[in-house]
């Protein structure tokens, strides 16, 4: 897993998302825009999205699977 605390500028249509799949609820996941390497621009996230991202990272292996870089579904 990439730890992406550095600020990066990502185009709005970067086309990738970092997806945390729930370990207990099939079809439930959290996804955040990222670059092809999985770097998330924390400064570009809303406060709530940033909190959700940090939470999902903190509970990998307990509530969410190791995140995967996927093509954006948006």
C-alpha cells in the first residue's frame, strides 16, 4: 500500500481511484480519486472524504481489504 501524504495535483479526470473493499459487506467499498500509482491528493478531498480515507487506511485488515488502484467508475 502506498502512503500518500504528500500533496500532488491530479487532473479531475485522472481516471483512477484507490478502492477499499469492505471485508464484511459485499459490494460496499470506499473509493478516492488517485493517480496511477495510488497516490491520493489529501488537499483535494473534502474534510469528510479525508476523514473517511484516513479511517479506511487505519482499519485495513480489520474492516477493509488492502486497497487496489482501479479505473474510476465515475
